């Protein structure tokens, strides 16, 4: 019985402490926002690269399948698909948009 009360008290105290700590986090600095934006841009570029590599892999598999089907005498017409779009090398986002956003902010 005593251990059950102690467990509940400890859980309640932890919840109260955690709620107060989360509510008092400061706003991120401009440097932190810039790093987050760059990380998001890099992740988006990585997703495009992964999609491009997947597209190339699917094209190779389809080409091999069609070649083997042709050898077996089961010639098939390839399906029309859009070409794979190469995302190119990673280019960091420019910070030119940031001053325009702050200039349009209302003055207090």
C-alpha cells in the first residue's frame, strides 16, 4: 500500500515538474532558426536524391525484365513513364529572404 502511494506521488511530481519546464523554453535565436532551415533544406534535397536513385533503379529493373521477356519470346511494350529528374548538387538556401521578412513585420 505504501509503495503504491509513493509511486503515484512520484508520478504526479514528475508530471508537474515536466510541464513547467516545457512551458518556459525561450524562443529560438536567429542563428538556431537558420541552422534549422538549412537542415530542413538538406533533408529535402536528400529525399529528392533518394527518389532519383529509386527511379534509376526501377528503370534498370524494368529494362532487364523487358530484355529477358524479349529473349523468352514474350515481347512487351514498355510503359510510358516520366524521365528521372536529377536534383543536382546540394545548394544551401540563401539568407536574402530573411531581411525582407523582417522589413515587412509591423513596428511596435
